[in-house]
C-alpha cells in the first residue's frame, strides 16, 4: 500500500517552482487589470453616456406619469439591455424594442430614431401614442419589422419611410393617418407585408406599389382612397392577399390583375368601381376568396369565372350586374358562399348549381330571376342560408331544402312560388328565420310545420294556406314574430300561443278565425303588436289584455266582437294605435281610455256605442287620427278636445252629437263628410249651420220677462261699473306710488297667472342676479339660466344679451320668440310662461327641460346609451309632429329656421320639445317672405346659399339632418358632404350611397335594433334622406313626414327594403331609390 505522506523535493525544483509561481501571479495580475479595463469599457458602453439609453430615457420622460411608471426599469446608469421591452445584440447594442399593449401615451417625435443604428424591430402595437410619425424614422436603415398599429397617430406617412430598404413588415393600421400613400413606398424592395387599413388616407394608390415584387400581403382597406386601381398592381408577382375594400376607388378593375397567379384573396368590395368584371379574373388559379360586392359594376358575370377551381367565397352582391348567371358557376365545386343578390340578373337559376354540394350560403335575392328552382338543389346538403326573395321565380320550393338539417335562413318572399311546403321543412329544427310571404304557396298549415326551438321570425302572409293553427307554435320558445295574415286559416286561436314567451309581433289578420280571443293572451307580456283584424272572432275583449304593458298596436277591427269595451285597455299605457272599428261593441266609451297619453291613432267607428264622449279623451294630446263615426254617440263634443293639439284627422259622422265644434283646426277645417249625420252640430265648418249666440231672444212670449229683468240688470251693471272705476283708481294710485323710478312706459312685464313684480324679484333672487353658476347654456342672442323658486318650481330663464347699442337683431329675436310662442300650443314645443322687457333686464321664462338638448345627450356617453332606439324614433316623431303643426295647423304658418340638435330639448322622459324661436317667422300669403340668413351651419338648407326666401322646405331639410344625427349619434356632416359631392358628379347620389350599409352608420354605442324598431328605423332613415333632397320641391312636407313616421304598421304593398331583406344588408342607396 502506497504512503500518502508528502515527499521532500530537491532544492533545485523548489527554486524553479517559485519562479513559475511568480510568472503565474504576474499573468493573473495583468489579466485582472485587462479584465477590469474591459469591464469598465463595457459599463461605459451600456451606461448613461451611450446615445441609445439617453434617447430612451429622454422619450420616457416625455410620456405621461402612468406610462413612466410602466417603464420603471428604465433607470440611468443601469444595463439598458435588461430594461423592460428592450433586446440587445451580442455587442450590447439595442436591436429590438417591443412595447406591445403597454398603454403608453405620448408622441414619437420625442424618440430620436437616429440613435438606434442597430435596431432591427420596433413593436409599438396597441398603445395610445399620438402625433405624427417623425421623418427621422428613415434613419433606421437596418429595420426589418415596424408595427405602429392601433394607436392614435395622425399626420401623413413620411416619404422618408422609403429609406428603410431592409424593411420586411410594415404595419400602421388603425390610426388616424391622413394624406396620401407616398410614392417612395415603392422603394421598399424587401417588403413582404404592408398594412395601413382603418386610417383616413386619401389620394390614389401609387403606381410604384407595383415595384414590390416580394410583397405577399397588401391591406389598405377602410380608408378614403380615390382614383383608379393602378395597372402596375399586376406586377406584384408574389402577392397572396389584397384588400382595397371600403374606399372610394373608381374606374374599372384592371385586366392586369389576371397576372397575379399566386393570389388567394381579393377584396375590393364597398367602393365605387364601374365597368365589367374582366374575364382575366378567370386566370387567378389560386384564388380562394373573391369579394367585389357593393360597387357599381355592370355587364354580365364572365364565364371564365368557372376556371377558379379553388374558389370558396364569391361575393358579387349589390352591383348592377345584368344578364343571366353563367352555368360555369356550377363548376366551382369548392364554393361555400355564393352571394349574387341585389343586382339585375335575369333568366333561370342554372341547373349546374346542383353540383355545388359544399355550398352553405346562397344569396340570389332582389334580382329578376325567373323559372323554376332546379331540382338539383336536393344534392346541396350543407345549406344554411337559402335567400331567393324578390325575384319572379315560379314552381315549388326544393323538396329536400333542409335535407342536411343545417338550414337556418329560408327567405323566398316576393316571388310567384306555388305548391306546398317541402316535407323536409317540417322537421328542420335548425331554422331561425323564415319568410315565405307574398307568394302563392298552399297546403294545410296544420300539418306542414313542426316545432322549431331556434326559430325567431316566421312570415307566411299573403299565400293560400288553409287549415287551423297548430298548438305547436307555442313550443317555439325563441319566436319573436309570427305573421300568417291574408290566408285562409280557420278555427280558433290556440291559447298555447302564449307559451312562446318571446313573442312580440303576432299578425293573424285577414283570415277566417272564429271563437273568442284567448284570455291567456294577457300573460304575453312581450307582445308589442297584435293584429287580429278582419276575421270572424266573437265574444268580448278579455280584460286580461290590459296586462300587456308593452303593447304598441292593438287592431281587432272587422270582427264580430261584442259587449262593452273593457276599461282595462286604459292600462296599456304604451299603446300607440288602437283600432276596434267594425265590430258590435255597445254601451259607452270607457273613460279609462283617456289614460293612453301616447295614443296616436284611435278608431272606434262602425259600432253601437252609446252615451257621451268622455271628457277624459281630451287628454290624448298626442292623438293624430280620431274616428268615432257610425255609432250612436250623443251630447256635445267635450270642451277638453281643445287640448288635443296633435289632432290632424277626425271623423265623427253619423252619430247624434250636438253643440258647437271645438275651436281647433282639425274640426274647423274638416270636410263635411266627416261631420254629417249628426242632429245638432254647429260651427264654422263647411256644411254646418252657425251656432246661435247666447242671450238672443227666440220667442215673443219672453218679452214680458225681459221688461222686468232688464231694468234690474241695468241697475246692477251700473253699480258694478262705479265700483270697478273706484277700485281701478285706487290700484293705479298705489302702483304709481310703488313703481321704481327707472321704469317708464316702454317697459313691459307679464307672467301669466302670476304677480309680475313678485316673480321678477324671485327670478333675480333664484339666479343670484343672473350669476354664471346658474347658467345652463348660451345661444345666439341670449343666455339661459336655471331658476328654482322657493315653492319648488323650476323654470328656465333666457336673458337677452346686453348691448350698448341696443342691438336690433337681439331685440327682433326677443320679440319674434314672444310673438311665436304666445300663438302656438303643442306638447312637443317648449312652453313660454312669461317675459320681461326692461331697460335693465329683458328675459323669457320657459318650462324647464331637465334632460338638456339632443346635442348634449348625444355627446355624453351614458346619456347617449340611455337614449335607445325606441326613444330616438319617438324623438323623431315628436319633432315631426311639432313642425307639422307649425307649418300646417298654425295660421299663418310658422317657419322655425333653426332646427338643430341644440334647439331640441328633452324633459325627464326624453320627450322632445322644440325651443329657441328667436329666428322664427310667420309666412303670410301675398306678402314678401324674404329675410336675412338665419340658422346653424350644417343644418341650413343648401338653397340658402343663393336665396333668402323663407319657406317650410328649409325646416324640412334641417329636420332631415337632425334625424340622421339621432340615427348616427353624431352630426352627419361627412356623410352629407360625400353624398353631396357624389350627387354633383356624373354618378347619382343613389349610386354613391349604394356601398354604404345602413347598419354601419347607426350609432355604434347602442346594441343593434331588433324587431319592430328595426322597421321603424328604416322608415325614419328613408324619410330623412327624402328631406335632404337638394331640390326643395322634391322634399316632402312635414305633414307627410309626420303621418308617415307615425304609421306603425307597414303597408302590405310596401317596397321598403327592411320588409323584404335583412336589416344588415340595407344600403343607403336603397333608401335613396325608394324616395
């Protein structure tokens, strides 16, 4: 075993060992010093003296406090390679900056890009950066990746961006960048992907873009680009996806596009392209998705499109294509979506469509297609949406239309289809929306339909269905609308319908239904519109109907209903249209119906009603149409009718009414036909005798009585005159004594039903002598204050602006407002309580509107959301009714001249009230109606640029602007400008608007409209555009607008697109075309 003890070494070896150790120590010392030197150099490279870190710290200091706190690791003197969001190369130089989604707020101009010569990637996606892109960004010569997407950048794209010769990825999407795309973009020879969508870019697409031979992605959609698509786009040999959608591009699709053999996606929808689809499109052998919808393309669909064997999505919707559909489309066996609707295509649907066995969505609606639906459709088992409405198709529906069990939408309305419902539809549980109305379909409705758990909309109206209603409809628990009117349905209404708890629209009118109205209907609390008219229903109206507190329309006309009208109907407080005409109702009109303060149409004609008209009916101050004709009503017309300020049309003929007509236009201007057949009516209306004045003797036998009574009356009259003179003298003496010294005979103060002096003092006190803290708004000639009186009453006080020179315009506006508001009364016009004209203060006292103006509400997020679609439609109705009253029911007519969002005010219930009549004018016949300009720019009619004639059509135009503002949630200035500029060009306004979907201009802060509100919004939008016609003579009158906007039920012959196509597909162009 070896010893582990150390051995003794020779002296020579020890001397060598010492020398060796010395050398080692020396080397280590030198190495340590070298290391220390290198370390100090490294620290200097990464420390605060290096330009990169200095530039970053300077930029950090320019950001807001919250942003700086997020970059807390950025500290001077520390290793910047370890800072958050920073990546370095091996030489410790910054190569990557990645600050995605850090919510940084600041500007890029404070970041010195020239300090980063080694930067390869800059990622600033999803921050809150604003300002412009600095031009020195061009100094980042090594940059390969740049993303500034989803910020708030403005200004233009700097031309220096063309100096980034190594750039491969450039994303500047979703900002507010303006200006044009610089020509220098074509210098980026390495660019692979370019995205600049959702900005405000203008100008044309630069032809130099064709130089980008390596480009695979080009996304510049949703901007304001104009001009034509450059021919050079066909030179991009590597391109895979192009999206130019949502711009203002014109001209034709260049034929050079056929050179793009690698292209898989081509989006050019929502532009203004014209001309035909070039046959060269058929050369795009790799194409998967082709979307050219919403343009002005004409001509026929090229047969060469059948060469696109990989095509999965083909959208040519909403153009002006004509001719027949080429059978070659049937060769596209990979098609999933085929949208050819809203064109002028004619001829038959090709038989070859039966080959499209992968097809899921087929839209051929709103064309001029004829003939039968090909039997080959039985092969398409994946079909989800089958939309063929508004054509001239004949024959039956395909037997196996729902063979695959996936069909959700079946709309074929407005054709000439015949035959029964396909058997596959009965068990098609996937159905969500069905519209087969306005055809000649037949069959037993009791047997043809099943239970649909997903069904929300069903319309079978205007066909030849017979049989009885199935109880199974009540098991469609998501059903919101069921319309089966104008058929041959018989039997009773099944009470089980109420089990469809979401049902809001039920239309069973114009059938042969018998029996009583089910009492269970009272539990259908979602019911919005109920039409059971024109049947053979009998019995009483169930009292339970009064529980339908969401009901807007109740039409039970033309049945055999009897008994009395239940007073419980007065509990349906949201009711707008009540029609019980042509029944056998007896007894009296229940006074509870006076509670229906929102009622606009009220028809009880052709019944056996007795007794007097209840005075409570006069409380229906929104009522526009009243028909009580052909009953047995007696007694006088209640004096309370004078408060029915919205009344336009009245018919009280063939009753036993007597006494004077109310002193209101609806009666005094009514034709004799609506008044005749009564025994004792009198008044100034045509055909009626004048009413006898009180106190006139009618019989000679009364002369003796008069001889006794007259002297006594004379003595009393003389005594009263003496007493009155004495009291007037004392009052005048006291008034002179207390009158302030500065008041003279030109001062006028009156507040009706109040002590003027007392109210004057209360107003000065309540506003603290018109202190700014009580100010709620300022107008052209006055400031509005809120004044709260000690008794709790709150009023609005508009104080005339003080003027050293006695501004005559202010004084005229003041006088005009008094003259106007003292002559009109309407529930949608603000009430004037009084006024004061004084050398010190001149002011008007109004009803206070606590809701503020439309403009204020729309610019306040929470209030704008509270102002939902129903409220907005009601605002439009209110303003329309008020203007109709001013233009047509006031004598002489009144023109407001300044209808705008700041001059329409809300009360606490969001009821609209027109205010600020300072610019209003009476329009008197046979006199000059010319005046100086008045109004608010953006609302004033265009003709006021060359004429100063006051006429009602100026108000109509302003109303149109205001209506659009309510719909859009903002002033429609940009939209109106684009429509105006387009209408002045060679293309029509309709064409210019055709690419804009109505749903896209709606206020996006609100959820999409549903049910009846959707149709009302389309009506309102259509009327708004009618009011905005450039030719005043083409605009409707406000009476026409008011009557149309108040019509709750669409006409069965209506051509409104909301009735014949889905709401989300309606364009502004369609609305223009309907005007």
